[in-house]
C-alpha cells in the first residue's frame, strides 16, 4: 500500500469532520440559539410572540423554546408539514410555491 492508501483513513476523517462542521454551521436551530445568546435574550423577561415561517420554522421555534421559554406567550411556526405544538407555539402547514387552504389558515393564524 502506498502513501496515498495509508492516508485515506486520515483524509476521510478530515472530510467527515469538515462535513459535520458545515452541517452545524447551517443548522437553523443552532443559528437561532447563537443569535438569541448574542442579543442577551435571556437577560430580560419581556414577553414575546414567535412567528417562524419556512423550512427552518420548526427548528427555530424549538430553539427559542429551549433558550427563553419563560418569555414566549405563544406564536405560530409555519412549515410544509405542520405538526404538534412546540409549547405555546402552534405549528401550521403551509404550501409553497402555490398557496392552499392550509396556507390561508396559517396566514390567518399569523395575523391573529
């Protein structure tokens, strides 16, 4: 086995490490937690209503509830699937790019 063959496991490990770091860097929940921490969001008791829309809505809503649940009065997370509430945050289904009845219901929930 030449040098290239011996180094293959090291290269694979380095690539897997880089891949994992890239996934963590673009994770919406991690980004939300970092943003809340940098804003000092836990330092106040001011109540919040959470509105999260899109593919990352549920991970963002979960991150808010992990970081500052005492501040969240309620809210709506709208994604393509819908699902169970995240604490006081309802999860609604909305369609894209063409609106559906679910999209209209989600829009009404956000407006409310």
